[in-house]
């Protein structure tokens, strides 16, 4: 299966800023069951874009816009090939706990076992863990399957109910949030109560016609991966009660959201900014030919045209006011 992905990000500033410095993590990974065939990042105002790989092999693009500008538009386009995923079993042997501890002891998993900025234990998290009766029993995989289901039913999906920097206690207190919150809560529970290496995955989810996903199709997505003996890293999506498969397209992995935001940057100036994000994932059975552009959703050209339109200029001052200033 092939997916063409278009990811539009627009920052509109109330007044012009004099410089923007930005990092993006929108380049799909090429590993395991997926391969990024093409990737293009366009930026307006135009500038030179550089790239590097971080210590977790995430592809990072960065740029600097030194001149004055009233908006910043980033459009990422990629074509990804997804291989069929192996079916994840319902359970593992009971001896898997001992084998897991042995592998953790012999390997380097410390980053994915320690607390991180957004995935750390709190009294509210401990209360939830006790309510769910989360502990080591049976085997690691069956416990994770159960936790994935429990979180799906315990929390409501509420768009805009939290922010990118919201602590997990906000979602815990309201029993609602978005995919980022569900992922952080599951990561913190798995690390602290089960001592299983667990990491945050940022990416996209294709919403098929028959899918019953409750996450938004027009936004990026997040889920978690836990390390298990015999299976390696297995993806769990508590937002939609899914095992990550060929609809989950991975862009970056990290300890939590703070490691892998799609955009991260600063600007010079005193101005409030308005953020607009649009995501389109289009599937196809085969790869487009080299002389043919990727398929474009009907409303995508309108979105891009609006995003790249110049900001509205303030109304010209009245002639009388201009004359008074000249006197």
C-alpha cells in the first residue's frame, strides 16, 4: 500500500516579525515496515532548508528566515510505501516477564524507562493505575492489550481540550483529551508500573471509509510503542483502541511529545500568532509514475492558496491624520 501525505502548517502573526527559526519533523521514517519514497518541504517566505538525523534516526529539517514577514507557511509532501504488518498475538508465554527483564538489563533502554517531561508519575496517575489494577501478571503483551482497551474506554476524545504543553493531570482530571494525552498517560503507566520500555510515536493515521477512528483525520496523530521479547517494538493506539498497523505512518519517535513536535521554533518580535494545520492522507495500490504528480484532494489547492495569500494590510490612515503628522 502507498500513501501520499500532505501536511500544511501556517503561522499568521498579528504584526510582522523580523526573524523565524524553525525545526520540523515531518519526514516519514524508513524502517521496519515502511519506506519513504519521496519527500519535499516547501517554505514561504522562501529560504534555504537544511536537514540532519537526530540520535533516534528521526529526519529533522531546519531553516532561518531573517527578513520581516507576517506569516510562515510550511507544506510537507511525501510518498510512503507500507508493507503488511505481522499479526500481533493476544499473548506471550508467562516466562516473557523474565526474558523481558533480561533483555532490558543487557541492552540500552534507559531513555524509554525513565520519566520524561510529559510522561511522569503524578498522584493522579497513581490513582488511575490503582483503579485499573495495573500490575505485572500473566504476560507483558496481554497486560498491554488490556491497558490499551482500558484507556480507550476510560477517556473521551475531546479536540482542543488540552494544549501541546498540557500536563497529563489535565486529561486525568477531566477524563478527556487528544491522542497526545492518551499516549503520554499510557507511556507513564507502562514505564512506572510495568517497567517496560515505552516510547512516543508521532505520525499520521489514514482514516479509511470503514474505520471507526475517533481521532481527527485532518490532524497529525500519536501513539506508543512498547518493547516486547520475540516481537520487538509493538505499537499501541489507545486513542482508537488499535494495534498500530499499515494505516499508522511514523514520522518520529522519542521519549514524549517534547522530543518530536512536527514544528518547533522561535521568532523575533512582539506579536501573537495564529496556527493553522491541515493534513491529508491519500492511499493508492501502486506508486504514481515519475512524470505524474501525487494525487491532490479536491479542497487541498484551496487550503494552500488561502495559506499562501498575503496577510491583510491595515486600512490606510485618514488623510487628515496624515496631514497632522506632517505639521
